[in-house]
C-alpha cells in the first residue's frame, strides 16, 4: 500500500461529534467520541480522536467505505503523528506497559464465574498487569496487530508517556514441530513459506513502520529454534521444518531488525530444554548463525521460559540425579550460563526477557519436562524492567503467556491432542490450546507468588 504521511489535521474538518448511540467504528471495536472533535489520526477507515486513553471515532460517516474505496484512496492514508521513537538501552525501561484489552475481557468474564469474593478480588488485580498479544494466526494478526498498536498510541497520546506493546510472532510453517497441541495453520512447504513472508511478516512490517512513534517488543517464534537444537534428528516433522524455520527467521530479522522502535527477542526454550552443557553448546552455534543470517537486522536478545513453569530460582535443586545432571535447574542459573555461552560465541547483544506468568510456585509436575496445563500453577513475578540487581543483562520479567489460556486439550479423541496433556499432573478436562481454561486460571491466582 502506498501512503503519504500527514502530521497535522485541523480539528475544524469535523462538523459534528459522532452519535453517542451508534457509529461505524463500533464494528471495529471502538466507541463513538462523546466530547471531542479533535482529530488525532486519519486512516482508510476514517477520522479518529482520543478520549480517556482510548481511540474513538470523531465522525459518524465512514470516510472510506468498502464500496467506494479506490486505489487513490490508498495513496492518501494519513499516518499517526509523532516523531520516530528509537530504543536506547533496555527496551522495557522507562515506559508504561500496554494492557491487553482482549485479556482484560477474558478476565472480566472469568470473574463473573467466581463465587468466592476473595478470589474474585485477586482476579480483578490481574487486569492491572500487561501481557503479550499473540499473533498466532493470519486472522489474529490481522484482527489484533493494528488495533492494539492504535490503542497503545491512543494511551501514549493521552498520557504523554511512551507506551510499550509486546507481541508474540508465532506462525512459522510447520510450527511447534515436536508437539501436537499448538501446531499452526501453515505447513512446511514452499507455498506456505511464501504466505508466511507476504501475508504475515510483510503485513506486520507495514503496520510497524506506520506506528513508528511508539516502542514495540517482539517475542519471536516460541519453541522453534530450540527444536532445531534438540529435535531435528529425533523428530521427522522438525527435520522437514528445518529449512523453513531458518529461512523464516532470516527473513523476519532482516525486516524487523532494522526498525529503530522495535526490539526483538528470539525464544530459547527453558532451563530443562537447553540447560545441559551439550545443548547450550549447540544452541550457541545455532543462534549465532541465525542472527548472522538476518543481517543487517539486529536482535536485542532472547526470551526464556515462554509458556513454561520452571521457577526463577529453585535452591532445592542442584546438578544431580533428580535433575538428570542438568547444571541449570532453574531459570536464573540457565540465563547466567546462556549469557556466558552466547557472549563467548560472539553474539553481540545478549539480553533476556524471562516469562514469569506461571512460575511463581513450583508446580506438581513429576518431571521438569512436563509442559501442559500443570496443576499447582501460580502467577510469578510481576512485569518489571531490570528486576534483578547485578543481572544487568536481564531486561525484564514479563508475562508472555497469559494465565488462563490453555496449553492444549486433554481430549484424547481431538486432532491436536498431545500425550503430555493427558499426563497425571496436567489439569483436566482442558480445552484446546489458546482457549480459556477457568480452573487453571483460578489455580494460578490462588497460588500467586508474590500474592495478588
């Protein structure tokens, strides 16, 4: 799409305030403006203002409807005003964190199902914390990416403070090659690789370029490169996906890694996946090569424990039979070792964001490799920049996986059933991956550490 950038719009263009009862923007999930005619943003949909930190439509007539849209309309899209934001230092530091409105709605629905007033009060507090927005399909990317960038920009315009939004890029061809519960829509073949590039990565890039006055963090393709370290030889689906995983990462790093307001973190699994000495050695080579393949794009660092349960610290564990001789039996020791190994491998930027959404309490799992809907789950440390004194390479604790969204179904007859979701310590009955799991959510807030 061609676009010409216009940085000022005169509020006198608006003849009237939109009706309080109805307007076209409600179909897009935005209200009508009640008390403003000031235009903050003008795009192909229409004219937008900001009220109470949220976008609203300032005109009850859609300026560009589907029926009258022409190629010339596309060339006159007005981009959000503001100067180019440039990350400097820790990408999480110094910003407000954007609150995911979809998750807030899920929590509100969950609260309606809770009869215990004390537990409901704890659930209410969940709406105060930021978590990542998962772009886990073409549809969800198209539905959620621009809408939430626009929402964060509205918050930023209203508050006068920079607002950070965190997205998870998660739709590689042959996704999640070693598991079944969260296989993706794109297959490991050339045609779907082309779709990944043109219908997914290129579209994300376009929106990020438009919304360049606000900070963005991207968590890149959970589980993918960790599978390339450990599962190519043992899992045919991972061998089949190898080319597409590596090519996909090279492509997205080239695209996103040159955007100054965007910081990327490549997923590195967790302590009980890559923590052993030989796995870390292999990982150092794999990640070094992947980052080099994306030049001139740059990567800020790495994300660990995404959607997992490994505690940040577990002093009860050490290198021995109980941990299968893993020298990194918790996430803190894992990141300490990975920082040393990745730095030694010549990786220039070695910083971490650790997912603490579900690791506040040691779960009931009998083996640290258990990953599906674990009983005994508890919310962990709250999202925070630079949370650990003396670990300057730890950029943040952050909630990447939203508590309450299932890891996978326990229905053995389901097409995407994975045996791990039927194990003894996996909570049952569980819905499909990504769907709301009320019992798991309630367990997580009961066991929150620190308490809610």
